C-alpha cells in the first residue's frame, strides 16, 4: 500500500509539472503575438499623429482664409451700398 501511495504522489507531481510546463510554453507564443500587436499599434499611432498634424495645418489655413474673407466683406458691403453712378454718354 505504501508503494501505491508513492506512485500516486509521484504521478501528481509529474502532472502538476507537466501542466506548469505547458502553461509557460503557451505564454511564450503569446509574447510573439503581443509583439506583433504592439508593432501594429505603433504604426497606427504614427498614422494618427500624421493625420492630426494634417488636420491642424488645414485648420490654420481655414482660419487664414476666414480672416481674409472678413477683411474683404467690409469692402463688398461698401460697394453694394454705394450710390449707382450714372454712365456718361
């Protein structure tokens, strides 16, 4: 009976060691997947930063165009409200 108890304990120990080894080897495959995902995230971050810079540049251009339109608007209103000139001839 004592021998069976030793075999059972040894079998349990080997089983736990086997499960632990499989668990650790599975983590190694996830490390590769995480590295790939991190690489893709870095690429996306670079693209997002580029798009944000482009959007900021477009916003500045639009603000400059609006300022120019505001400057011209006063002139246009004066021309529209000025009295009509009678043509000569």
